[in-house]
């Protein structure tokens, strides 16, 4: 159970929550209103999983996605396949694993023919030919409406989100996975309270891969927020516990999901 000091994380009620992406790591909860609001998704962080983005482009013909991840490219997927084949000879892999890695590679090769575009840049405010800022990525969409922003960049989210409120007029939905909260708690609390001036939390889920901190707060949290000016209708804070049955699923299916209960 979370202490009252974490009341700022208690979500507001929305009765139209849906899941995009697969039923473990890679899936996130959003409001259906977010899907109906506009057609652009901007994603920071990709790795080998983009089922959320695939579900997003399937929802409406006009939907499109820009993904930024400097760690991923053709060589990344070729190496994953090579490593799986090599491990097969040492009985540390399997034919099904090799098949999965081959599917990943083929899917990535076909990505340019889809409505999902991958840009191999690091998301950073530091000036460099290899970096793009939040402002750069929003401008590159050439989208006149508002966007959905999804961030999972293994700790760098704190740097990117420092000035997120300056872009609140361009963002209708914000989905963030926050990492290392046992180390970054003060930074996290300050940031969330600042973001809460423009956005309100509608869903929260613990990533069960990293467990709990000493204060019972999960070390990794997935949080979905909506823009106050667009969506808020005097919503009430919810009393239910998380995860929500048939909506949330453990990131690691071989571990029990982490319960979040507010006092």
C-alpha cells in the first residue's frame, strides 16, 4: 500500500480505458478519447518491440507514427538473429527463438512500407548532429493538430520532460515509463507535480521486472496522462487498486504483477 505522500499519483477516473500493444511488456493503457482525438503518435524508445504503435496505426487510416531510437537499426536485428543461431549450437537457444528473431528482422525491414517511420536519433536537448530535441521531433511530424507522446528511454525521460509543459498545447496524451524511482524519487516527485499542472493521471502500472523500493513505490512505473484543457470534466480520483483485471498484464509474465493500492 502506498503512503499518503504518494497521493499525487492517484489517477482520475476515466471510463473508456483501452489497451494498445501486446499483453505484457510493450502494451500501455490509454483513453479511447485519445485515439479519437487526433492521428499522430510520437514515440521515444523502440528496441525490438512496437506492438503499441502497430495497434495505433490499425485504429484509423489517417494514423501515423514517428519513432526515435538511436540504439536500433538493421544491424541490431541481424545481430540478434546471428546470436540466437550461434547459441543454438551450444543448446542455449531453440528453433522457435531463431524463428522469432527472424520475424523481428523481417518486420523491421518492412517498416518503411508501413505508417511507422523510425528515425535513428538520440532524444536529447544537447546540440549534436546525432541528437534531436522534443521540439525538433514535434516539428518533423509536420502535423498541425495535437499529438500523443509515448516515452520509454530508460532513465533519460527526466531530461526530456523537464520542459514538457511548454509543449502542452501540442500534446493531448502523454504516456511515460519512469525508471529507477528508488534513486530518482525526489526528481520524480518534483517532475510529476509540475506535469500535473497541465496533465492529469488516468492510469498507473508497475513494471514487475524491477520490483519495489524501500518505500513500497515500484522502481519502474508506467503512467498515462491526459491534457487538462482538452479532456478534464470534473473527474473524481479513483479508489480502485491496480492492476486492473483484463486490462493490465504483468510486463514479465513469469512474475506476479505488483499491486498498487492508495491509502
